């Protein structure tokens, strides 16, 4: 790491090494940076190619931040949290406290479930042999364990808003320090032999410091000396310990607890337990002896591990505002007794919650390596429940703006991540105009893997009135279908895109292909264009020409003739298709029974001379008489120049027959 605290890295390829490992980078969609070698240029650099220019290829490296959610096991966390997030948006700010507590517990259950899945995945053989993935899973467990621990404590202190917090803090501590309870379960299964185990008394001490009174009594009752007076007295002390029940008068409880506490200290001082040093030390912990608790602090991994247990035996009716002072004193003791240990982020954040320093807590929460999953959902819950509004107002924090910013960033991250864009839309929808703008920018950048996915994207865009996005997706699908030679699909998506140039290009390709091969591509699609033909003049021509094509194929020559003449008069015929269109008229002109009347025949002659001939002359003057470009290709003739005389002759013959028939009086 460099002096500035930023990781230094280099590309290492030959070109980069020659340039002194200087880099240039460009941000690209998807939260990535395109990196390549770069030769540093200053105002005094010579503006000329280097001696080695062109020798080495320019390699582009795509740098992208890896996240925990790249692990497939954790994808369910995002989906389940999204469902809970949507439920909270529906509840809004009118829900009861109990409903907000249920939402908070739903988030925590998602995290706990993910922790179980991570532990199972970590034990699988394929993960055990893959060091990189094993490390990712281990990191994820650390992050989500911290998230659940902090969320649980936040729920106790700020969402439930209990007047007395010790019972809830005991449950919190037990869940996050399960080692002693797990070992106690094994000892209980051993029966009387458990008291002979080397770690028997250390486990019992840990249970007492965690406030596990019932399990401690069960283990003491299995001790081989359980029938002795000292053990019976200890059982009586633990059994008669007052426990506050909600609704009970505080003053009366304090009187009972003080009496019990004084009686316990008196029994210890009388030497009743002197014959059993381990048991005496245990009861000294129960009596709140500072020396014994200091020994316990030295054994703890985190400062908060034994704090709830200490409060149970010294201040069982601790209120939230009193917890602030108790936590500060306890942290000071922990730091003095364990000076070699540095406070980790987890310890700091737990203390911030107990100290009611939410401003710094939220700041540190955003540093968790979870792509802001924890901080975003927690801030959203704080915003809706409204119980901390006064705190944020006093500290000049715009809570709605903070929530908006975090949801926007989190939703944008999901929109640019693999297979998570559907979840991101739900978050961006909560950001009003900015979210709508982000969706409009990010939706077209999603990689389209199937038409089913594309249809889903189009529906989402249509629901939000994002017509430009809908058209952009249709254009992409049209071009992709064209590249894959699925021309019917290409035409269909081009029409849906309402892009005149794209529709014209696809229709041009179909017409040119027909003029060269005589094969009409995607006839079913063209037949069902209907009123959508007006998306482009070229599509109108294609649709009408296909209609003529069908009439001719079905031997409805009169209808075909009428439509052909209309096409000639329409002025939407592309230059390259004039030869094909006029050649189509030849069989109708050569028919013994005239299908085209004299007036229409004159019109065809007019188009030959005024449309086809000038086009041929322009091409001859541009490319030369013998250049291949002078010849308009049609599958029925080799050279259009040669067909001109035949067309003129056919028109003359048909005109003669038509004039005779039209001017002959019928016999009466």
C-alpha cells in the first residue's frame, strides 16, 4: 500500500511496462472501468510516434468491483429483502409499532437464513477445495453476522422502545455468543460426568455472565456434589432471584431485588461457599463483585459480550438512557483490562447504538462490505416508523433526503448488476423523478438474453411511460434478429420501434432480396402488417407489392393489374425496384385477353421513359457502360438494358388490342 493509503497496481503487459506503467481509464456502463496503457504526455513532449509504435497490441482491461452478492447463495437475500421492502412501502407511515417490529424481524430472519445457507455452503466439498470461494463465503458470514447483530440491537433500542431493556439485551447477547450454550448442551447430555470435564466451571461461569440462569441451575444440579449444603444454597439463591415482569410495580421489585442481593452477599461473606472456590466465585459474579467481573472481561472477545449479564445482576431495571452511561463505563473497563486489543468496527458500532450516536452509526454502517444493503433498508425503516424524527431534526439531518439518496444508489447498483435489474427497478420507483430518469438510462443497457426478457423490459418501460426505452429495446432486437437472419422478427421489432430508418432498411433488404432471387422473405409477417404499414413509406410499398404478389400467385389478374398500376403511380417505388416492377407488368401486357386498359398502358410507357430510362442513364454516366453497377439486377433477366425494347413492344401490342376492344361497338 502506498503512503496515501491507496492500493497501487499495474497492468504488467509489454506496452504498459514500456510506458512506465502509467494507465488511463474510462468509466463504462455497469460500474466498470476500462483500463489501458497510457504514455504520459506534457506540453514539452514531442508530438511524434515513438520508436516502438505499432509493435505491441493495446490491451484493454475491464476492472469491476467484486461484491458479496456475486455469490449465488446470497441472491435470495436480495429477492426476499425486496419483498419485505415492498411490503413496508405499502404500509407507509400509518402502520402500528407492532407492524414495524414485524418488518424489522422479517429483515433479520432473512439475514439469519442466509447465514445458515452460508455455513452449509462453506462445509461442502467443492467449496473446501476452492480457496477463493471459501474466503468469499467466510467474508460474507462476517458481514452478515455483523448486520444481524447490529440490526437486532437497533430493533431493541429504537423500534420496540421498551422502558426496560435488560431482558431483550440478554436474548441479543445469547444469540450472538452461542458457544457457551452449545457446550452446555453437550455437558447436560453427559449427566453427572459433566462435572468431571475440564471446562465444566469455565462454561458455568460463561453462562452466568451471559445471564443464562436456568441452564446454570441445570448444570449445577447434575454436579456430583449437588447434595451438599453449599450447592443447595447456591440453587436457592439462583432460584429466588427476582426477575422483573412487565406491569409489575418498579418500587416493589426494587425492594425485593435489594433484599435478595443483600442476602446473597451476606451468605458469601459468611463463608458458606468457602469449601467450593469455583462455586463461590460463581456466586460472587451473581452478587456483582467487580473483581470477578474484571476477570470475565479479560476473557471476552467483544466489549459487549457480558454487558447484559452484568446489568442483570447489578441494574436489572436499566432504562435506555441509563444504558448509555453503563455502556460507556463498561467500555472503559474493557479497554483498560485489554489494552492490547484494538476496537473493531463491530465494537464501535454497538457502542454508538448504546450511546445514541446514530449519526456516526449510519456513517459507519455504509462502510460494511454489503453494497449498502444493511444501511439502505435500515434507513428506510427508520424513515417510515418516524420514532427518531426528533433526533434527526436536532442534528440537522434531512432524513427523507438521506433515504432517497441511499435507495437511489442501491437501486442503481442492482440495475447494473447481473440478473438483479428487476429488483433495482422497485427501489428506483421510490425515487420519483430521479429514479424515473435512472430507469430510463439504465433499462436500455441491460443485456438482452432472450425475447421473453425483452418483452418483460418493454412492459416495464410501457408501464412507466418510457416510450424511448421501449423503442430502443425494439431496435436492438430488430438488429439482432437481422444479424441472425430472422428477417420476419427483424421486421416485426423494427415496426414496433417506430424507427422510420430502421423499418425502411429492413423493408429494403426484403425487396432487394426478392428482386435478386424471386423469393419473398417472411411472407406471414408481411401479410399481417395491416395498418402498421404506415410506419414507413417503404413498408407501405412492400405491403402493397406483397398484396400484388398474392393476387398474381392466385391468378386474380385483374386485381393484380389494378394494384400494379397504382404502385407505378404512387411515387413511393424505390429506384432499385423499378426494373422488377415493370418486368412484372410484361405477362399482363402480353396477355391475349387484355388485363390492362389503354389508359393504364400509356401510363406504363410513360413510367418506362420518365423513371426507368433516366435511372439507367445516370448509372451509365456515373460508372460507365460496362461496369457491373450499371446493371439493375433482377432474377428474371441478365441485363435490364435489353428488356427496355421488350417492354416497349409489349406496351405497343397491349395498347393496340386494348384500343380495338374498347372502341368496338357491341353487336345488338
